[in-house]
C-alpha cells in the first residue's frame, strides 16, 4: 500500500508494518503508525533519515519514533517481499531477512503524472504547470509558484514581481515598501 492512502485513512494496517523509504513522507507515515501503537520498521537506502525535513521537526519525529520502539534501518535496501510477509533485504551489502510484516507501506518517492498537461497543451498554448505537478517538493514552493503565475496573469508581465526579503526571508512584492509583516 502507498503512504498517502495510509495517511488519508483509506487503508488500515495490521500491527506489524514495514515502511519503505525514510524521506519526509516515510518519516511522517512511520510516526503516524507508531503513535497508533503499531510495531514500525522503517528502512532507508541511503545513510540519512528525513532528508528534506526541517531539522527541528525531524528531531522530534526521530524522538517519537525511538520512544515508541520503532526500528530505523539506514543503508538498507528492500530486495523482495516473500510470500510469508517477510522482506528480503540488503543491509550495507549483506543479505538478510526482516519481518514478517502484516503490511508494507511504500514511501519511496513520487513522480508527477503529466498526461493531462500534454493533452491540454495540444489544445491551448498557455498552460502553466506549478507545484508538485512540476516535481514533488514543498507546499511553500507550490504556493510561491502559484503566486508568481497569478501575478504574471494579473499584470501580464512575464517576470514575476517577487523577491525574497533578506531580513525576514519571506517572499515579498517588489511593487511597494515591505512592512516586515510578510
Ligand atoms: C505526507 C506529506 C507531508 C508533507 N509535509 C509537508 C510539509 O510539512 N511542508 C511542506 O511545505 N510540504 C509538505 N509536503 C508537500 C506538500 O504537501 C506538497 O508539496 C504540496 O501539497 C504541493 O501542492 P500542489 O497544489 O502542487 O499539489 P497537491 O497539494 O497534491 O494538490 C493537487 C490537487 O489536485 C487534485 N487533482 C489531481 N489530479 C486532478 C485532476 N485530474 N483533476 C482535478 N483535480 C486533480 C488532487 O486531488 C489534489 O487535491 C508534504 C507532502 C506529503 C505527501
């Protein structure tokens, strides 16, 4: 099953869950399940957990996972899922078995589906693609790109009238004085 289906409550899991992928989504779904008292194991192919997550938030997610007894395995690649629910893995190059698990939750990354973009572009020239439809990133990025397009449409200017404030790091309009309130 996929992480988003678990987080949206579309699928319930059994008590023993393997989460594949420890990016922000994997960490979030692992925490969500651990808080529900599931026995969570999270495996990550690289040597780092939560890459892309804000440091302070990641610290508390890691604390929660450890306190709730979740098992975090880095440098581990899932090779195959066996019929009995166990998982064949490679950990730092060494083969091994994990589990068995009742469910495997995949959080190994997203790719945009641009089928609809191609269809629309065949009918109309000015189709703007923003947010995760370009590439899955963050809500902040999606909102910024939406604001850029909205401003460009409103003013019919091609260059977006936004810049990043050096003092407070918010994106501000270049058209008037910045009040410091974002
Ligand atoms: C578990 C998780 C945690 C996250 N946490 C953070 C975080 O803490 N901070 C952060 O900045 N970002 C976070 N993100 C990323 C953030 O959610 C996304 O980057 C952001 O939602 C992208 O916005 P969007 O509008 O491009 O896409 P979405 O928010 O995915 O919105 C797209 C919408 O379009 C709808 N849709 C899709 N296809 C069609 C269609 N054919 N017709 C009509 N509607 C359609 C979808 O149902 C959806 O409602 C997280 C993502 C996940 C999955």
